[in-house]
C-alpha cells in the first residue's frame, strides 16, 4: 500500500460515520508542518496568518506551540473579533476603511492594545481619525513596504501591487507623519515578498520556467534584504522603539529568517499545505487539510460523478486555482466540465472501483479558503476523529 493509499484508508475509517461533503484536518500532518516551519524559522517567532487557517481552535492549537507568537489577520472586523476572543497580539495585514471597526478600537483600551492596523498613506490616518466618534485610545500602526523586484530601470515589476512605499526615505517620511500625529503609535514594519514566498520554483514539466523562477527569486531576495535593512534603519532613526519587523511567508521562511533586520516571520499556508505549495525546492510539507465529496453517479466505464466540488481559489483564473482530486490516486477532471458547482465528473481507472456513496478526497488550491465552504472541520488523529471544531463560517462569520 502506498503512503497515499494508507492515508485514504485512514481518512475513510475516521469519517465512516460522516456523510460527505466533509472537511478534515489531519492533526499529525498539521503538527509536523508546524514543526517544520519552526525549524526553518531558526529561532525567530512565527506570526500565524489567520486567512490561511480560518478556524479559532486551530489558531489556538498552533499558538500554544513553542515558536509561534501572534496573529496576522485579514480584515479589521476579524481583528476585533479575535481580540475580543482573547488573542492579545493581532496584526492587520491590509489597510482598512472599516469606520465602525476603527471606532471600536478608539473606544476600547483592551482592543486598542491588542490590534495593530496597517497603513501606507497619510490618508488612512485621516480616515481613522474621522471614524473615532469621540474615542481617544491610541491606535497602533504598522507601515507596509513594497517588496516587488524592479528590473530594466523600473519598467518591469515582479511582485504584488500592494504598498506605494518603496524607499527608506518614503517609509521614514511616513514614520515622521505618524510620530507627529496625536492618537497614533508606530510599532512595526511589514514586508511580504509574495513573489518569493508564494511562487513555487519547481513547476512540474517546466524545467526552464522553474530555473527562471529560481533566478528571479534569488535576485529578489538579495535586493530586498539590502533594501529592507536600509528601510528598518531609516525608520528606527525616527522611531527607535519599533516593536517588530515582519517578513516572509511559507515559501521563504528560512531565507527571510536569515535577515538580521527581520524580527518575526509570517506563515500560515504551510500548516495546511494546499496544492499551490507542492512546487518548492526549499521545503516539502504534508497535506493536512482535505475535503471529500460523495460519489452520486456512475455515468459509464472509467467515470464517476461526485456532488459539488467546484471550489476555485482566489487569484488570476487558471487551472492552478482549482482543487485537485487527491484520493484515490489517478482521478482527473473532464476537460469539458472541470469541477462543477453542483456536480463534478471524474475520469480514470480508479473510478471503476468506486461505489455510490464512497468518498473522493480533494485538496484545495489555497489554504484557508476551504473554510469558506464548510461550517466545521473534523480533526483526525490516526484513523479517528478526535474533535469537530467550527470554522469562521461555522461561527457565523464570513469577513470577506
């Protein structure tokens, strides 16, 4: 029996009492992935990206482990909810225009102490002040650095369109704006190198493309390390008591951790290891989050149809944003239909061994987005469901 076949047998036994659709997290894989992230971080704390987990119970589980500290959230409403739930260090990774949320922060000393908001423009400070509604609490803020790689004199940009702040002087200027503005305190800098951390460098069947990605990423790491160091020195000249400098992502943990200027690493997807993280030379993880759909039809030889399964991931549309049939091995989509909202045909010889009601296991393309489709996650250890916990959706929250 292959390792994947053994996993299928485990998951089927663990969930035999559950009707599909069903989502699980394999705790043995989840914990092993957490250990690997800590090893790669080499002593620097890992801030958990909540958008890649979207389950309070699993956030609590990983934060109880040595080597993890704090949450990186994705909306202000989520940040406030997490802080009210007892999480004491929540960094909002994106600027917000949630006026009601800012009013809550400005009126509640515990929330204001727990949540740090992201800015990259003085206009965001003005919006926060206008939203205070009489609240006087000091708002903790973090500056975001543009990490993109520029080539050919700036005519080519590689990296996400995020912050407009690129140079040490630009960040230092905004740091001075924060320092002069009552009601705010600058506590951190964030720089997420998505073109390194979120792009696999070993694309199956594409050796030339893979080499080009590795060359790009090596150049990007060198450029960013030097610029990030200069940025941190420039901002610390304005705000010497800066609390943290956050960088990285699952795909670049060990590289970012090696930079002296960085004090903590962000990671989250590496806990679940969705399919987008299969194509890296620097690490390999164990798929921990999966979902199963039930076989409901057998249209012919070598074909079964499962209920639903059309759960595309965010980003530029393409085949890499689709979930993949994982167990049993050897199933594939019908090229004319793909994964559908209400039914999904699957082709391949393993289909002939599947009966009506059997489970087919899938991996999502991205990590936490799976939780937008399910109200609970069944936590599996060995071949047993040890606990069933709600996702954000199961607790009544869909923040985006």
